C-alpha cells in the first residue's frame, strides 16, 4: 500500500514540475531568394534545403530569360529546374514565387513587353500552378495565399510589378535629385506625373480587398525594393505616388503586420522606412543566389548590410504571445551575415 501511495505521489510531483517548466513556442521558418542564373551552380539552394523551411519564396529574376523567344525561355526554365540543388529544395519545402524583369522576359521591362501573356503561362507551368488557380483567371501573376500556422495566419502577398507597370523614365540630368552627388551613372528619373502606375488599377483594387482580410503577419513579396530611397535604378521610389498609395492603403485598411520581402539588386540589406502615423515598414532584400554587384547604392533607410556576397534569406517566426520575427541573410558558406529581430507588436497599429 505504501509503495502505491509513493508511486502516485511521484507521478503527481512529476506532473506538477512538468507544468512549471517553460514551454518552447512553436516556430515557422521561411526562406527567400532572388537573382539566379540558370546556367550557374546554386549551392545556396542546397543550404536552404538543409534548413527544411516550411516555405521558400522566389522573389524574381528566378532565371535570366531575357528573350522574346518563348522556346528559349522554356529551355532556360528547364535547365534551372534540372539543377540538383533546386530539386533538393523543391523536395524539402513548399515553393512560392513572383517574378521580376529578367524572368518576365526583358531587362527593366513593363507593360509594353510583347510576350507577357506567353511568359506568364511558362512561369505558371514551371511552378506547377493548378488549373483552378486564380492566377490563371486574370492578367498578370499577382496572388495571395493564406498559410495557417500554429493557430495564426500568415498572408502571403505575391505582387506583380511588371505586367501593368509604366515604363521607367530615362534619367534626365536637368531633373532634381534627392542628393547633390552620386558616384555612379543614374539610369532612371523619378516619375513626377500623378497617373504613372507600377501595379495598375486592377491589382490595386485586389490589393485593397485582401488587406482588409484579417491576418497576423502579411509578407508582401515584390521583385522591386520598397523601403529604400531613390537611387537612380529601379525601385518603388521611382514611382513615389505609387509608393505613397501603398502607405495610405495600409493606413486606411488598418492592415497590421506588413513586412516587405524583395530582391533585384544583387546584394542583401535590411531597410526601414519610417512613416508618420504608421508603424515602420521593414524591407528585407535577399539577392542574389548567383548574381553579385560591385557596389551598394546610397540608402539612408538601410539599417543592416549591405551583404555583397551571394545570399539567401531566412525568416524565423517564434509564435510567442507577442511573436518574434527574426531575419537572417546566409552566405554560400552557410554563415549568418546579418541578423535582426523585432516583435510583431512593433509593426502593428494595436
């Protein structure tokens, strides 16, 4: 009898102590990357696969198509898809993607690119978009996914910053620029006319509606950087009315948890755009998987970086009561080259 009492007591004590131990919060991991030449080995995708992220998002320039010949474009996708590192990543996680100019079809192209409908079909086919996907029912490839994680909702917003975009304005040396001196040749000027567009009205109407949908975190994926300052290359800053429209839309819809994920520039960085009456707009740029650049442009909004070596991004969300969002950029030697974290409440109205 005494032994039975002792056994029951031990069980009660164990259960009591177990209840007092801190529990580890559930975690979601998301990989990101951009700018990958299909004819160059991509060990970074193998590194991404080794983390077994819940999701991986390709942010544009996923291949360097740069052609009006759709057979050539298909062949380039085929070569990329045959790389062992890509196949390893595809097996390890669920892939999502948007595009930028080089996989759209032509460097810095917008709505006047003549093969955009054919290019879209090749893109959707490569990423195995279902026949019933809403992407197949409208122009362009903008899309939203709702990822249910640990009782929370991640709204994944895949923007299309090519299909509807007005052409960039070639740089005018007589036009005013934010800085008196740039150490490199500027390609493009700021659009001053109020009706210039980057997303197009159809996509803007869609975006407003989905920002009204409840979500805990909203990952806005754009091939073009959002939170940087004007630098004479492609960026949302070249279309300041469109950038402001997005900011106003976040305010009007009271959309909490917006975090921008971008590519394009061939180096990695984290930018933070401070806006009156709004939480800070972070922009994590991961670029490139194979591409590099010789310098980083001026960016007074940069708070981490630049990382000039090939890199991928890794986002870790720890689902505490007030979730922690940690962002890293990993290089090809699997070294963490940048690390930054904040709590979800810091990018919320409430």
